């Protein structure tokens, strides 16, 4: 789940002092402080690096910002062969040294009490932001490119693939103990188009990471992934993260036995009563079975979620014994 963020009072206070998202996410001390905010209060088993899937973009020659009330903005959307040619391969040590430093510091801070988790955006999801120019409802620009000039999109996807494989390795080398790949918008694609514009690139990333970091657990998340479920494990990841639109028991069956699952409590449940939250946690754990399940929400914690309900979620989860 997205852990840090606007549901926490401590984060809101820090945002008043540092109003720009890019400043909060690109300064080592702030990254460490924000990453630790939820851990200090709730003590989850994992501490997620505070960053964004778009953080590598400036290092690839794609300027962006995250604007309050509007979300991500890519100033010059990439829609032509010439624009894609200007995209550079990402060299993490050069462009985001603060990520490596923050991961190292997080490992020192949390010792062995929790796993430090890194993440990257998947090629199709990153491309969707860069082609659309920001968040999108209908994904018309990226589909126009995919379905009229696929070679241009493939060129961009390949650049993200090589760059994100290197970024995962960089995060692991600096202390990340598992890395989640967010293909949040892959589910906007039909299964056939997913097989052309997303799956081969995910597989390439996984294969490349396995060559140098065979023991690094890789997790794949796609929102609303019910229609693609059988295809997600074909990427080769260790864990598939399910959102709550899939029944956990059915999801398990459809994913097969070679992959672990993460999820999938509806983040909206945290607005419910404590009894309801407990019941949904027990249901989810029971449906997932007693091996290979990372209990989590099915997506990030929503703005406005009561912190005491988040605390209740962790209390109940930690009390579960098999
Ligand atoms: C699609 C995506 C993005 N970013 C991310 C994804 C994949 C996950 C998903 O499917 O939601 C990943 C992400 N972004 C952020 C995290 C935080 C790490 C953690 O959990 O602590 C993670 C894991 C910080 C953030 N990234 C962002 C916020 C909210 C803005 C803020 O707090 O200032 C946070 C906490 C901004 C962001 N960044 C992005 C969006 C759509 C937004 C929301 C814009 C808005 O709501 O105004 C792109």
C-alpha cells in the first residue's frame, strides 16, 4: 500500500514547510523522514521508500512536476519519433543519488525490524504519463500512438525497460530488499495489446534483474487487473499484488501455484467500523491460505482515512497466527 502521504497529520505538517512534492521526494533527509513516518507510528513489516514512479524522468530528459490538485504534469508530452529520440537512458547514480543514500539510511534505521521496499514504474505506465502529458481518463493519446505508429511507442518502451531494470538493480544494491513494479495502467489495455505493449517489457526487466540479483523478490501491481490475471505471472515476478475487485480465493486459483499474492483489502474498508475492518482482514487472510501471502490493501491508503483505523489494521494483522 502507499504508506506515507496525505492521510497522516505528520505528513501534512511537513508539506506546509516543504510545499513542493519534488523537494520532499528529492532531498535525502526528507525522503528518510517521510518514509519513516508510517513505520514509527504503525510498525508495518515493510518500509516503503518515499518517492514516485516519475522520479527518474528528469534524468531521462523528460521534465515533470506534481502539481497540487492536478497531479503529475509532463510539460512536453512525447508523441513523435523526434521527441522519443531525445529520451536518454537513466543512470541512477548520476541523477538520483539521494535515492541510494536514502535506502542505505533506511536500512540502518529499521535494522532487521522491517524490510525496506523500493519500487519503479513499469514501461507502459511510465509511457502513458509521458505520452498523455499527465494522468488520463481515456488514454487516447497513448492508444493513438500504439495503434497508428507502434514503432515509436516500442522505442520509448524499450528505453524505459533498460532504464527501469538498471534502476531496480541500483535500488537493490543500495539496500532495497524487495522491489515492486507498478503497471498501474496496463489494465487499460485489452489482453492482446497487453501482450504486445506491456508483458514483453515486464519480462525483459525481470529476466535482466534475475541475471544479477537472482534472490531479489519482485512484486507486480496492476490496478483493476481481473481481466489480465492469468497473464501477470507470465512476467516471471515472485508476487502479484491484487486489487480488491478480485476475490482473493478466485485470484489465487487463477494465478496458479508458482506465484505469491499480495493484497487485497479495499482501501475504502479503512473508513468502516473497527469490527468491519477486522472481519475483512480475517476473510482476506483465510481466502489467501496460509502460505505465500503478503497482507496488504489493494491500493494506496486514501486521503482522509482515519489514522486510528490504519493502526487497527496493523494491530489485527500482527495478531494473526497460523
Ligand atoms: C501511478 C503512480 C504515481 N506514483 C505512484 C504510482 C503507482 C501507484 C498507483 O498505482 O497509485 C507510486 C507512488 N507515489 C508515491 C508513493 C509513495 C511511497 C509510499 O507508499 O510511501 C508511491 C508508491 C508518493 C506520492 N506521489 C504522489 C503523492 C500525492 C501528492 C503529495 O502527497 O504531495 C504521493 C504521496 C503524487 C502522484 N504521483 C502519481 C499520481 C497519480 C499522484 C497523485 C496526484 C494527486 O493525488 O494529487 C503517479
